[in-house]
């Protein structure tokens, strides 16, 4: 679920910027007051729902969590191995010279530091890969939303979580999910 929240917030900002910019661009201040105003069609979209319902969102979530678990499991195995080596070193301390003990202890500390640095580097690489995949999903989702807006003559798109009540509001989330499943069933990262 870590990535779902991140995905939803990225989609929220991007959609608001893109749809808002499109709406502002279509408004013309010189429209005569006598002309009849077109009907306002308001739609809502569930950005979290897109990620939890779409094939690509589910796949990214599962793959991201799997890679993170594997990274954490591998790191834990290394920690356990270093702990055993440290315990063994303490047991052998009485039979070693102080210099040998210090050298071996310094080596274990160096291995621990390297393990931590490896974990951080791999975690950053995973986050970067997930962000790249999120950008692909975001780009495709925004293109789909723009297409739906044009097809259905939608005037405004709001986020579902921002609407407390709306009797005539159209939820386009299922349409976005269906098209996203067809156009972008998976992303590689």
C-alpha cells in the first residue's frame, strides 16, 4: 500500500494541472451574455481506485512490494550472518591478541556499514524504478481522462474524495480503468 498512496498523490497533482489547464484554455471572456450557457457536466475520478482496480496498478503494487520484501529479506540474512560472526568473535576473544580482535572487529563494522549502504542504494534504485513506472501510468491515465472528457462533453473533473455530495455527478473511474487495462496492462521497472 505504500506505493498506492504515492501513486494517487502524483495522479492527483498531474490530473488537476492538466484538466485545469485545459479548462482554463477553453474559457473565452468575450462570450456574449445573451448566448445560452452550455450544460455543465461534472465528473469525478477516484485516483486511488485507478491504482487499486487497474491491472497495471495492481501489478506495480505487487511487484514493488515483492522487490521490497526481497531486498529486506536479503538484508536481514546479511544482518543475521554478521551477528553470528560478531558473536563468534566475542567467544574467541580470549584466545586472540588484542590487535587481532580489533582488526576483526573493525572488519565486521566495515561489513555492516557496507551492508547498510548497499541497502540504501538498492532502496533508492527501487524507488526510482517505481517512480518511472508511475510516470508511465500517469501519462497514460491523463491521456485517457482527456479522451473521455472530450467524448462525453465533460466540463469539469473533480476528485471523488473532494466531493461530499453530487446527485448528477458522473464517475469516470471505471472508464479510465477499463481503457488503462487495454492500453497499458503492465509496466516494466
